[in-house]
């Protein structure tokens, strides 16, 4: 069965610090990968996605993620966080050819000015 | 991207009663889904709402407890039946379009349900 692990449950950073959130999945076949973000009081929004091609994908608001197939990982990065990045971040996976999304447990990011 | 609304946004219900949650999409979409997010946990797919046929339920979820309707390509309802406190959760609707063998999904704001 597919599963997604997010290692960091709660991350606290100061503004301008660099961010890397880990995401690992377990599935032997071809996958599509997503990062979603949920800002306080708002609904889930798609941050970025990987379907195929360049394993380094860029999303909105300066975020990027790198798909490393050999490590079954899709870590999210941002070189310099802002207070407005305070949110919950979810990694999600689905097997190509299916519509079912499997979510990780989420990482709560707090950025202090 | 699709814009999704849900009603109600929150409710407090008594044990043994039922609540129907509505999900409206601003455009026709192929796929609609219902998720549950229990306190402190991640999103779990309840079912795929199929237009014109019965919903497809995930393991651990049954039609008698979570009946779903999808009368057209923009609307779906989820009913939480015979509620117990364990059903207290956020219920989310999402919509997706097949894209290169996958479905990119957009989410509604959720319905926060508390069962007393």
C-alpha cells in the first residue's frame, strides 16, 4: 500500500532562514507528487506538482521541490522564508493512472519576524 | 483551477443525528472526492463521487454511514449518518480533472463537524 511520510511535524524558523521539509513515499511504480499548503483560516491550495520531466519543480511564492527517485523523496525548499509562509504543508502522492491522493501527516511551519 | 464552496462551514450536532454537507464547484469537473481530516491527523479519502452512479468508497468507509450523491458535474453531497463523537472532524470536498494519467485536485474550505 502507498504511504507518505513527513518527518518534520513542527518547524519554527526566523524570517530569512532557509527551509527544507522532508517528504518520502513508498510505492514501487510511477507516481505524481504534490505539495499543498493551508494558510491559517484558509483552504488547501496546490503549491507545486511533479508529473514528469525536470525533477526540480518550481511552485508559487518562491517554493521549489526536488524529486529524487532513488530516495523516494520529494522535499520542499525555500531559500528565505517570510512570516507569511506560516502555514501547514502537506505532501501528497498518487500512482499514475489513478486519481486517489495519499497525504502525509503535514508539517506545521511557524515563521517569526 | 476550480473554485469550490461547501455548506455548512461548521456545525455542532447531537449524537445519533445526520448531517448533509454540500459541495458546489464553479465549473463542470470530471472527478469529485470527499475527505476527512480528524484532529491532528492527515487527510483520508472517504470516497470518489461518481456522476450518475454510486460512489466508490475506500476501505473502512461504507455507504450506509456516508451516503454520497452527485446529481451533476458541479455538485455533490456527503451525509454523515447516525453520528457519534468519533465523527467529529473536518470534511473536505475536492474536484479534479484527469491530467496526464493523474487527477490534480482543488479543495473546498471544509466543514468542521463537532458531535456532542
